[in-house]
């Protein structure tokens, strides 16, 4: 047995407590999930793709009083119609798809980044488009919504950035993972435009790894869940992942360890998140995390941290703006299942593979290292 395999088994023994689901016998790894989901086009087709039937029976939440389903739309990145209708057209298509769900969705979650540059007209356009949906709607912010005016317009339209409600035996929680970036703009007297431009840059070359939940919100989360039976399901929505994928792109929250200490007390927790613009899956103890699609564009693989043996694929047809994007329908059954369905619009047969410089071919990237959250160099919490 290699040192890598031995370390993985030791990690699994620590993280997978007795009785937690899914059982190790399912053998649903993050690598298998991503590879199969991208090869087959969507989780909805899993039953037809041979040795991958388990995505539609993942025991990620249980105890719902009765079956229901809800919809997820995220990362529309709207510009004003006078500048660009490409993203408006795709957001409109997602909204139309949700409106045609039969039976209707119980509610919609919008996962952040309605706007591209946080302008009032972009946020108002999103509000106008989403107003076509006549179901309950709940919103969490993205960084693109926030840093032009520090959330003033977003909160005036969409309310508090964190919230909770109960629905048919499930507690739903919305977290704000974007508003606690350290203030690097005041000392340099950055304009709102410059600040928003820095926060809108994926590689964080100015803002750095800014994403976080914050000690005040972690305390709020603990209180919000304190009266909830620890055996009953919890579904948490966030813009950023609640685990460490790739901090330079803020595919994480810097205090994810502390968040997971709170959530780890509950036997069935699902995190559904945006920001990554692609299919991701992760397990930490009883927490199952699903990265969701964007309607705007798909991001590439992170250059490090991709599971070993992942096939790096060119997943998008550059001539088709609807390829590799979409929305999500998430049924919760009465017999203990959450069943995310990725609604790809233009998924095609994979026609090429990328070179190893995508980060998946470099063995050095696959070595187990201390997580950045444990090293303490990142911005301290407020």
C-alpha cells in the first residue's frame, strides 16, 4: 500500500463516523462524480450510464415530512441590456425553465452574483427578470453583487444576506460568505469602480483569498440550529464552497474548519453552493457539498487540488454560449433522499482532452498537504 493510499484511509477513518451515510461501499468519490457527470451530461442521465446509478439515491438528507422540490439559479452575472444580452438571454431561459416545472417548485434559491459589476441597474434587472417567477424566492449575495456600494442596493432589493426557514421537516439556512473581505481599499482610496473590479477578478491578485463566514455569523449559525433535532436534515446555501477547493480563486471560505465544527454536530447536512460555475462534490463527515452550474459561463478546473486521475476535458464548445451552463432542480423525497439534477442546456459529446498543464497531470499537485486554513497566513476574521 502506498503512503498516499494509507493517508487517505486514515483520513477516511477519522472523517467517516460510524453510521454516517453514504456508506463506503457506495464508492462514490469526488473524481468519479465529476468524471461521470461531465461524461454523461447531467446527473439526470446517470441511470443509463452503467456503473454510476448512485447519484440519484445519495443519502444526503433524510427525515423530510413529505416529498418536495425546489430550484436553484446562480451566477447570472448580468450586464445592462444596452451593453450585453448574452447573459440576460441565458438567465431568461433558466427562469422560463423553472416556471415550467410541473409540479411547480416549492421555492427558488438564487445563489449569488446576479450582477456582474454590482451596479444598481444590473441588480434591478435581475429583480425584474426573477419577478416573472410566481413562487417564493430566497437570495444570498455574491461578491459581484456587493462591492460596488457595499451591498446597499442588493439589500434594498433582496433583504438580509443570511436567513433561515423550515419547510416540510427540513431546516434551510442561507449564509453570507462574501461580505467580510478585509478592507484593502480605504488606505489606497480606491473608487467604488476599482474596488468592484478587484473583487470581480477570479485570481484575487489584489483582494486575495477574501471569502469567509465570520465569527459573528458562525455564532448566528450555531444559535439558528440550536433548537433543531440533530437527526433531522439541514440544507445550507452559500455562494462559496464551505470547504477548501482552491483558495486563490476563493473556492473556499477561510474559516471552513469552524463552520464544519458547527455543522458536524448534525447527522445529515447538505451544502449547495455557487461561485464555482461547475459540477463539484465533496464530503466532510456528515456534510455533503454540491457545486452548482452558472447560467453565465463555466470555469475551468482549478490548477491544483484536482483529484488524481481526473481526465482534464475541454468541456465547452466556444461556438455555443449555452454549452456547459444551466441551473439546478433539487428534489427532496419523503424516503430520505436529496436528488440534485443538473440542467445542462448544451452538453455535448466530449470531443477533446486538455494537456496535462491543466493541473491534473502534475503528480506534485496530488500530494497531501496541510490545508491552507490550518496554516494561519490568511486574513484574520473581524
